C-alpha cells in the first residue's frame, strides 16, 4: 500500500505541496483580506465569502455548505481573516477526508491490473511512470503496457520510465489495436509472475463516443483473461481544466469501473479548489496529487495537508 503520510514525517513534502498550491491559495484567500477586517459576519459578508469560494472553483454547493458552517453561531460577531482561514482549512479537511484513500495493491489479485485513463494533455503517461517508480521502489514487480498507440511519443516516454523503474514495457507499433495490446500485456504479466500491470491508454475527450467505446472494449478484452480485471481504474485529471473536470469524471465513470482519481498540474493553476468540488460531488478516492515535474511531486493525497495549503495556513 502507498500510504498517506502526515507532513511531519517528511518536512519537505508539505512545503512542496504549499508551494504548488500557492496560486490556488491566492485565488481562494485574496478576497478575504479586506472582507473581514473589523467587519461583522452578517448576510452581506457571508454572501461575499460565498462568491469568493465559488470564484476559487470550489463550486456553488461546496461554497454554500462552507459559508453556512462558518456563519453558524458566529452571526453578527466580528471575525478576522486568520480565523476564516483556519475555519476554512478545518471544514475543507473534514469535507475531503473521506476521499483521501491510499492506493493499494491487492496481493490476492496477481497481477493487479490498473487501467489508467484521461483526456488529452493531463500528464497521464508521466503519472503512470511515476507510479511505476513508486511501486518498484516498494519491491513490486511491475509491467507497463503502452496502450496509447496513437502517439509514438507516448510509447517512447513509457519505455524511458520503464527503464528508470526497472519495469518491463509491452509495446507495439504506432496505430496498433490498443485492446489487443492490453490483452497481450496481461498475458505477458501473468506469464512473468508480475505483481502489477499498469495500462496506459490514449487521451480521449469525454464527448467522443467512439473513443470512449474503445475503453469499454479494453475492459471486455482484459476480462477474457481475468474476469475481475481491471482491479483498479484510475482517471488522471488536469487541475487547470477547473469545473470541466466534473463532466470528465461523470463521463468516464459511466464508461469504465472507475475506482480512483489522480489530479495533476496543481502547481500551474489557480483552480485547485476543483478537487474539493470533486470530492464533494463524487466521493471517489483521490489517491495522488501532482504539484511539479519530479517523482517526489506526485504526492499521496493527504486531506489535512491539502486543506491547510489551499487555505494558506
């Protein structure tokens, strides 16, 4: 299991997370500076706070819930920006905590088959490589399937990561059938006695019916060899897409047996609040967040640390 670790275990990790979320934190808290300076928490300030939360991509339902909790028992009392930040961090942490579930390999399923999907440009192939490196470091025997057969660069990229992680890479020529490759990769992983099979897939827009049907085909083909495969199906999301991530999750979970989320590129956006909206709406496990390019920047999702960093605490 790749477990969630408190920031006290690795002091540098929270610093990386906080730095990566700095733009999102600024987006969330920039409106608070003058909002609560010597002002009472009344209907007007509550409405302004709710608007600030919506603008930070937390979404209307989450914004309404958070402002309601902040206002409870504090109506007509003066409240400082620091108090609001602390309350936000606590309430956001409690809201997203149920989604902070560690990614775990089931030793009873060998190989443990992980299907990884996402739209174009999410950093999916890089994320798979980083995950392979993590698993290999924990002594799992990993096989990678270069199922993004549309892009030669994706195949090459996965082979580079495979070399770094000491993982075998199953690949075919550009344009090969991705479902057939997934089948061959699972057969090879079974033969090799691998612990984990990570399957890359081509990026696809959630509104392209043909491409989404191809994902369904991959699942059907895998189940010819293992009736329970894939044992995990992860969706990689790009934080810069903001509210569009909601429709992506909706479409993919209706296509494949989605078991968890990974959010990348949090360091390049002010829209990190979308992760809170996703947790609130879907309740799916969020296994990792990406706040940079290095392997260390793919961090196990920790609800308390994320909430603190987002609220600027």
